[in-house]
C-alpha cells in the first residue's frame, strides 16, 4: 500500500507542478495583455488628438482663406470695431446723463417757483 501512496503522491506533485506552471503562464499572458491594452489606449488617444489637430488645422486654413478673400474679418479688426462702438455708446450715455441732469435742475428750479 505504501507503493500506491508513493505513486499517488508523485502524480499529485506532477499535477501541482503543471497547475503552477499553467498559472504562471496565465499570469504572464495576462500581464502581456494589460501591457498591450495600455499601449492600444495610448495609440487610440494619439489618434484622437491627431484627428482633432487635423480638424483644427483645416478650420484655421479655411478661416485664413476667408480672411484673405474678405469674407471674414480678422480678429484685430473685429476688436477695433467693438472698441469704437463701445466708445460711441459711452459718449451717447454721457450726453444723455448730462441732458437728464440739466432737465432735473430745470425741473427743480421750476418747482421752486411754484
């Protein structure tokens, strides 16, 4: 019976060795898979960034062409126009305030006479 036990123990040891070998191979494969997955995600990120860059370049080129053709105003020109418009409004508001103040003082003088 000790021969059977020895044989059984040997088989068990062989099986255990096989299981451990399979386990370490599996872990190695899993590690490789994670590495590849990470690299792939990096590559797809790069692809997204490249596509966005291409889109922005095209848009920029189209805008530059439109500016050259006079279809679009350059930003500096737009800012200049807005500045002038704002100055005009501020001047108008100042004039109106002066007028209101004059009217108020005329009104108070008129009311004092009553």
